[in-house]
């Protein structure tokens, strides 16, 4: 934005502060995984007390509304001012660059830089489009009690997915369980292990190239595990398309030994398993290339259509300050996307001992994420890779198509989506 | 009638078979809903127990002096403490530490394989109260009621006017109009969702309850049903009224509408049911929580990453209850009405 | 309305009277303008005035969207606003119909569409047949002089009032791996089945649940048809000592044909449009075993990140055209058959 515009914007901001009678409404479309929206609401009350010229309204909506209705609303010009969203790429044309309105853009870039990049359109783009509400990381969670019962030692750090598969299979057989492990039905979950086994997902020039040797290796293993009962194939087969399904209840019931999910399950692990059995976060098993999972996390994104860009930026900036951000994290039980807070452990969580250990496990897993994982998560059309992965691998597991057909279809689906998106 | 009871010989085998068939049907129709209601007052733990129990059993809890909070109670099944019921303090691996409330200092170490949770009957209404506490139930309920009532009244009015014209007037284009209306039955609502949103947006109907109401008031089913019914009303009544110099509008609302009451009642009930159950369209057209309907508000707890059955079941029960109540009180009129209107 | 308000209670009468007054006051309002219009419009042309509100709403919220759908079908890209979309001609239709072997969806460019086509055809054939059989059977049983007939009739109708999402959640809860059905089977010594993960079972349950949810409506229509058959026809037949089966085939079935045709057409339209129930119940899985056409349209045009409105609109137009054609053929057949 040219300097003059910035001045105008700033001036407009001052004018508005000077005349609080013209209260600016900020509407936020928010969905919760746990208690994110209620916490946001409570803290927003404090913000409004300090900023009487801004009126914040938080609409709690189903996640499906974010996924399906929000894009239509934005396209028709009826969108909210801010939205909590996860799939960034396709909404990118509607984002508002807040940097002209921020007092200290450098602070944002320093602390939230890694996730801010996910909202940007390419490396040249330096805009600040939103505030990450958390960092999530995928990781394996195991039922330690079952290991003890089966008298099988936990594989140590550095153990590969093959080692883990063999171990959980042994435990499942000894404890008479039908399956050793379960992965959430999601291409995002699959991507971490695939990268560990050498998948790159992109050509050197940055264009997507999903089907490479690493991807094929992991897909082959996955299919073999699904066939021999190491992995609970029902979770994947029980739906079609890219639809998400988790396997939490199977893990909670002690039906599986290892559950591959992520840090967002922390609250449920603590609240719903409690000390029903001993469980632990073991991070991401290794492959020849890495020991990585996938990062993730929703963001509060500002939308261009807003009539009060300054107020929107002020609101999000208020939450981005270390103390308040830490409070938000502690209320929601999320891992901060704020580098400083994550490193120095300022955020105090009120967790059980198992919960605290698990939180440390997730934070440790986040530290080990590979650059390839970040690149994939930051890719604009990553969901157009994840969804066909889940859909086509499920069809292969269900026996409808061969693995090679699945590879061909994934490549075709990705190319098709990109071509559609590129058509102007 | 076909195999109507002959009366003389009392019950023959066809009566037994009929009753068996009908009772089976009743069990099949009500059983699943009953199971849903019973399940909706179970705790998460009880929901996850397999095999499930019919009634909502829950593990008994007790407090132990010197320990914070409520702790689970177990019955000991084997060993020298068999038969005792103790409170579990903590569980370490395969062994649990338990104590009796009378003697909290004496800690017993028992392998968990010898423990069985002690159960009590307990309806977990918190599934509902948790849900209702989280939002403004009254507002969403009123929104839903407003949409349902206004849309139903307008549906009855608009559809009956069309049906009146299509059944009692001869005008050029009557047949095509009727056929085209019927043809819209073949359009699945899902496929006009996006264009409809663009239109609603252009008309300024988004985030307004009217945005849900207006598109719904012209239903092909309603026009069809009412027209078929009005065709059976004799034209002589209309002619007699015209002799008395009644206007056409007066004939419509003073004579034809009251005579069509059974058909209108059926359409009213269908309309109430459609509007109350509507989900996809309201979710698209309403994005502000102050105009949400009950189903959308209830499903706003569905996050990206998890399904929580205990809430899902309670939500389902919440949306189901009003329809069920209406049905219980009005079932006679509903079923008789549908039967009388169904085919004429 | 109707008999419902005949309550002896004074309050009831009061409310009824108040409603009556309100009705009179509101409906009397357009009296004058309508009379004026009547004076100008001769003959049946006044009819247009009565259909106008309905046509207006239909025009704006049904026909206009279909016109927009046509434009979507002829354009490409992921843009939502019609004016932003580039024209691609028949490309979307070509892509949907490009197939090496129509019987093998994996050989098609849009395999999901063809899974949808074949699954839907299979579903319609089986579901509509079974639905008619069970509705007819139930209606015949309910047509007997049986104790508690009103209650039974209501019981079969109850699921019709439930929303598709609720129906699906109810059954999902029963059919899940740790659900009560498996518990019952295992309690009886059998082996549980993972109902919604086995392709054949999932297909079966999608049919079962949709019949469960809708058969009450069709039963009532058929029951009304049965009750409209004059009793003396049967008495005559009984005197001829015709067997019950013979009476059913020779008398009941032909006289019931109009009702059966209505049930058939309505049932078929709904079966082809099957979506919500099955989508919530099985998500279209396992694999693609229960992916039906409307789900394909919904997923491509509405639920995907990069939305292919063009493909979705083309698919829906093909679907609507097929339905329309079939319905018209049915109606023509009915007209020819009618006396």
C-alpha cells in the first residue's frame, strides 16, 4: 500500500477514536473445536471495555458453514469482517492486508511469521492477513497400559513407522484387539508419514507433484497395514470423498494401541480418558527422510470487504500481544502459534500430570516438523491434495481400485482442481 | 373387503398375522427414536460401553477425606477383599489404589482385573443443560417458530390462491402453468442452492428471516394437493354465490377455503415440518447468530475435528421433540387428513 | 382447522372465534382491489391474478436459479459470480459423459459421476419396488377392521415427520460398530457386522433407512385409495366365491392403479433425489458404494475447496432432464390407461 494511503488510513483511525459515537461493528464468523469461540467472546468483552468505539459480535457457526457457506457469502459481498478458517488458499482473494494498520508489523512477523506465511500468496507477498489462533501438530498417541499388559516395550525415539507397526501389531495380538492402530481419515494426517518416507509433494520449481517414490512407499505400507489388520481400515473406508473422520472413540475405548491424530485432541484425551488407562504422546515415528508430522492451525482472518479495517486490525492486534495471547492459549488449551511464548513456556495450562506430559509431547513434536511439511501446509491448494488422497486411498483400501489407479486418480484430481482454479 | 374379518369364527390366522406385522412395524418405527432418547441422557462413558445397557447406568462416585473431588467406586471381585466396595484413589499401570471412606488411610492395592465398576442409575441431563447453557435457546427457538408460523401461513395463502385458479377457472395457459409447477418437483433443492443465494443476496434477503420464508412459500406439492382437492368441490356452490353477487375473492376466502380445510390442514402440517427441519438453506442464507434457527444453532457445536456423540444425541433429541409433540397431539388429524387428501 | 377445534371448553370456543374474526378481517382487506380487478378482467383471466403470487415466487426462486444453472453449466472455472465465469461451451457435459466404458466408472473421466449414476439407478430400482411392496402390504393390513387401527396408522406415519438429518443420525447410532444392533446380535450368540463399512450392507441400509423414513406417507395414500373402493364390489365378488388372491388381482389392483401410479411417480422422484439421509448415514462410503447423484453434485459444486460449479450444474441439468422425461412418460401412460 502506498504511503499516502497508509496515512489516510491512520488518520481515519484517529478520527474514529475521536468520535466514539460512531461505534464500528466487527462481525466474526467463528467455529469451535473446543471452547475457542466462548473464550474469544469473554476476552472480547474486555477489549470492548478498553475500546468503546468498537462493537464486536461473534457468530458461532457450525464448521460446515465456514467450509460451505462462507465462500459463497464472501463472493456475494455479504461476508463477515473476520472469520476463523482453516483452508486458506481458496479464500485468499478476499483477505485484507492489515499491515498498514498495525503498530508493529515486525513483531507479528517475528512471532507469527511461520503461520502468517500460510495466508500469503507466494514468497513475494509480505501482507499480514490474520492472527493464527493456535498451532496444531499431528502426532501419535499410544495406550501405554496395553503395552504393559502385552509386555511389549515401547519403541524408543527414532523408531520408524515399521518398528511401531510391528510393535502395535504384537500388542494387539497379545491383548486380543482387532487392530493395532488407527489414523484419522484425512489426507493431512497421511502427509506427515509420507514426508518422513521421502515424499516431497512439489517439484523443485514449486509446482505440485504429489505422486513420487516417497508417497508411493507410504501408500503401499498403508494399504498393506490396512489389509493385514495392523491398521483399522474402517475409519478410512466408512466414508467417501475427502470427508474427515476421527478415530478418537476407538482409542478411548481401548480398542486400538496407537492413534495417529494431533494436538487438538488434548482436551478430549484429558477429559474423556482421564485415568481410564495410561496414554502418552509419542510424537512422530520416523522414516528414512524425516520424523515429521504435519503442522496446522486455524487463523482469525481479516476480510477486505470490511468497512472498519482499522478496528479489525486493532482488535486482532490486541489479541496478538503476548500476555493476552498467552491467556487465550491457556483458556483454550492450545499450543501458541507465537514463537516466543512457545519457546519460553509462559503459557500456564491447568492440566493433569498426564495432560502436561502430553502437551510437552506435542510441543516437542512441533519442534521436529520438517520444512517440507511447512511448505505443504502453506501451499494454497493443499486441501486439493489432501482430499483426493483420502478419497482415493480409501477406494483402494475398499478394493474398488488398485493402488496404481489410485495414484493416477490423485494426480488427475489435483491437476483438475488446479486447472479449474486457474481458469479466469 | 380383501380378507376382512369374517366375524363368525373369531380370530383366524390372518388376524394373528396382521397384528404381528403391525406390532413389528410399531416397534420398528418407534424403537429407534426411543433408543435415541434413552441414549441422549447417558454420560459419555456410558455411551462408550459395549454392549450398551438399555437404561442410563453410570459409575458411582464418592468422596474420600483427604482427596479432592469425586472418585469412582469399584467392587472387588476376587482376592481376600472380594465383595467389598472401595473408592479408587489412583490407578498405576495394571494396579489400582483403593480405600474405604471409613478408613481412608488404609490403602489397598488391587490388580485392575479384579475390579468392577459399581453402577447406579443416573440420567445425565447435563448433556442437555450444557448444550442449552451455551446459547440463547429462547432466541433461536423464537426464530424457528417465527419462520415456521409465517412461512406456513403464507404457504397456505399463496398455494391455495394458485390452486383455486387452477381448479376453478378456465384460462389460456392454465395447463402449462400447472405442468410447469409440477415439473419443479423434479429439481432437487441442493442444485439451486448457489444461484438462490445470489438472488437472495441481490434482493437483500440474506441474514433475514424473510430470506428463509419467501423462497419456501410456493411449493409444487402444496399447489398439487390443494388443486386436486378443490377439483372435487362442486362448481354449483360457486355459481350460487355468484348469483348473490359475491366477488371472486369473496368466493375464494369465504367458500372455497373453508371447504378445503382438510387439505389445508395437511399442507399446514407438512409446511410446519419442512420449515422446522430445514437445515441447508437457512445455514447458507443466515450467517449471523441473532437470526439463527434452532437446528443451525444446535449444530454450531459441530467442530472441524471431532464428533461428540453425547451432545449430538441431545441435539438430535432437541430438534425432534417439538415435531414429536405436535404429532402426538394431532396425529389423528394428520393421518386422516393425508388419507382424505392423498388421492382424489 | 376443521374438526380439531371442536372442543367444549369455553376458552377453545373463544380462541376459535377470535381466530375467525382475525381471518375475516385480514382476508377481507383485498376485497376492494380484487373487485376492481374483477371488473376489468373478463372471463377466466382473473385466474392469472390468483396464480400471480405463486408464479412470482416460483419465478424468482426456482426458474431464475435454473436459468443461472444453465449459464453455470456452459462456463468453467471456480468463480462464483456468473459474470466472472469464462464460457466453455459444452465442455462440462463432454467431461461428464467422457467414458471408455460406461459400465466401468473407473474408465470415465468423472468416475464419481458414473458411480453416482449406477448407484442411483440400482437404488431407485430396488428402493421404489420395495417401498411400493411394503406400503401396499401395510395399507392392505391397515384396511382390515382391526383394533387400534388409528394408532397403527399413526405409528407408520411418524418417521415421515422427521428431518433427514435426524433420521440418519438415529440409524447411525444404532448401526455403528458398537451400536445396539451389534450388541443384540452378539448377545444372541452371533457375530457383529460392521454394517456401514461393508459395501453391500451399507447399500442395504441406505435403502432400508429411506424406506423406513418415507413408507408411512405412501401407505396413507394407498390406504385412501383402498378405502375409496366401494364395498359392494367386494361383496359381489365374495358371492362369486372368488379366492382372496384372485379378488386382489382382479379387483383391488386395477382399482388401485391411479393411487399406485401417484406413489410410483412421487417415490421415484424422491428416490432419484436421495441425498441428505444417506450422506449423513454413510457419507457415500464405504469407498463409493453409496455415492448417489445428488451427492456428486453437492460435493463438486458446494463442498469442495475449488468448486466446480460448471460440472455440478451440468450434472444437475442432466438429472433434472432425465427425471422430467421419465415423469412425462409415466403421466402419458397414465392418461392413455385412464378411461
